[in-house]
């Protein structure tokens, strides 16, 4: 079963060792990533590859539509571990244009549990209804919603108690909002970086 994947894995592991004999030994001893990536589960948005980081350099949390829900134990566990144990310096909330999750949140369709998961995006949509309604092109409107969703998730992360406590004890930590383009592979920085509690207000 899935022999091609196992074969790929052997080729990959061999290549890593060929490039750097001690690679796996070093990783086994310690992971010390400087970045936490919170991104979409979409198969077209592979976190490490997009930013050219090797195993051990990026702590990753992915879910449908890159949400950071304040009550989600999975996300919160990742966030706390990244901040308190790994002491990452940057948290990257990375959405992507053409996100199926974002589109599904507002198309009125019923899909089951995921409709509840996507509820926060409908709230973002309501909050920015006037701005979004003014965008005539549907694709552009959804892409703007992708951006607004990222900004909202940056706010969720930056206002979280784990982040606030890190800042209070003087730990260097910034939260960034990015959007990845499926059409050209490039990241757009939404310029909503928050590096201290006083900067949260700029997120609106
Ligand atoms: Co997506």
C-alpha cells in the first residue's frame, strides 16, 4: 500500500543525509524553531516550502481557513507550547487567496460540522459588510474577505493571554498577517504586525 510514498520517503531521507550527515541527529536532539505558522489546511499551501525553511525551523498549525479561535484547545495548545516552551519569536497567520473555507463560510450552503467551524468568518463578513458589498467582482470580494479574516485572526492571537503574558515578561514576540497567492506563489504582508500590547489597537 502507498509504496510510492514510502519510496519517496527513502529517497528524501537519503538525500537529507547525503547533504548533511548529522541532519537527523541534530533534529532528534532538539527543535528550536523561531516561527509558528498558523495556516490553512489547503494542500496547495505547504508551509515550509513556501518560505524555504527546513525541518526543525517552523512550528506549524493548520486548519480549515487558518482560524485562531479563542476556545479551540488544539490551537491553544500549539500556541502555548510555541510561546512558552519553544519561545518562537514570530507568529505568522497565513491565509491564502481563493480559500475554499472562506468561500464556503458565506455561500449559504450547508455542509455539516464545518459550517460551525467557519462561523467566525461569517462574523468577519458581517463586521465588514459595507466594504465587502462595495466590491463588485465576487472573486475580489472573497479575496478581501480572506485578508480581513487573517487580520481578525492576528487580533485573536495578539489578544490571547499567552501572548499578553509573554509580552509582560519581556519576551520578544511578534504576530504577523500574511496572505499567500495560489496564482503566483507569492506572499503579501498585510502590514498588521503586532509586537506589543499597545499595537493591538491598530487592528481595528
Ligand atoms: Co484555505
